[in-house]
């Protein structure tokens, strides 16, 4: 997966840096109410069972994948999909994946 992710890097929009640094650099001009604060968002794991097809749909929804397609580059070629399927353990296998989520909750500073 890391190899695939690395191929997407040139196609991400600039603001994706917030995602790749776990939202630690996201400006947050509010007063914390105890659920994360600027520089240290609350981390949450959201498990979800998905099939290989569902996993591929998620990858195809990536902005970077669609930007690459617009530029004539297929990041999810048949070869790449086969490699991912092998790493997944086969197309029939359902796996639990973990969505990493981050939360910052605040109120307007007085």
C-alpha cells in the first residue's frame, strides 16, 4: 500500500499536507473545549469491514487518483490492482480496515 500511496503524492492538492501530518499543522483559531487542540488533535480509529472491491472504490475516490487520470496517468492500472489484490489476500476476502480520523473541537475565543 505504501508503494501505491507514494505514486499518488505528485497528484495531491497542496492542502492534503494537513492529512499527511495528522492535522497537527492545521491552524485552529478557537479555544479548545477538551477534544483536541491546535497541534494535537484527538485521534480516533474507525474500523470498517470492506471487501476488496470496496477498498478499490475507496482508492478510486482519492483526489490524487482522479487528478492523475485527468493528466493521462492511470495509478490503478490492471497490474497495480492485481498487486493490491494479492497483498489483500484475494478478491473474495473481507478485511477490517481502520480509518484514521482526527478531531478538533473549540469555541470562539472571547
